[in-house]
C-alpha cells in the first residue's frame, strides 16, 4: 500500500472517473500543508477502519492520516460495533475476511444500526461472489490489497461527498 504504482482495483466505485490528477508525492505535499496550517486541507470526519491484520491497520491509517483524516482503527468487528453504538461513523473501511465475523456480516449489522454510514471494502483475497454481493448492497468501493493509494483516497473522498476542490484544499 506504500507503492504509487497501479495495483489491482476491482469492482465499482461511485463517482467513477472523478480522479484527482496530482503529483506522485501528493500524500507528502498534503502532510506538509497540514503542518503549515493551510485552511481547507484537514477533514473533520473520523473514518473507522476494521481489519484484523495489524500491518494493514497501520498502513491504511497512515495513508488516511496523510490526507488529513482522523482514523479510529479496530482489530475486532465487535469493538467497532460497540463504538458505533455511541458514535457517528460517516465512513467505515472494512476487511471482508476476518476471524470472528466476516465483513459481510459486519455490513449487515452496520446497515441495521447506522444506514447512513458509507462503506469501502478491502480484501487480500480475490472473491468475485463476495464482491458482487457487497456491491449489490450499495457500498462505495471495493479494493483488493495491495491497492493504489490515490485511487483509494479518491474513493474515500467520493464516499464522503467531497468535491475535487475540497480534496485539493481549495476554498
């Protein structure tokens, strides 16, 4: 996930084609602008990340934080559901295959408890049946790890309803 070279991206994402054309070191530029206190770059949304792999939680959290987001990472789906009971979650990034509960089972709980929460699925295993199932449920995007950072961040912004101008930090 650290590479800037294109990797496998499957499925569909809403707002397709609204890609941000920027330098390859976009994350570094945004992080620098955040440190300089530029208005409009930081985001107020807290993104929930649920993945049982600590290295994935760490790398995806860093990627999202480099783009100005706050991240609340969970290693267990049950801990996320407990958090959801008392907190608003605008976007959840979910692993599809976890030990205690699958991402599809978690999606069912999420839809019942917080239907306004947008969902992006990430998985290390290509599974066209699972992809078709979750895409029919109306998720925002589906990515196979490792994925392209810029495509993932664009999907996050689209899921949150950000315009391209907001992504660039323009007024």
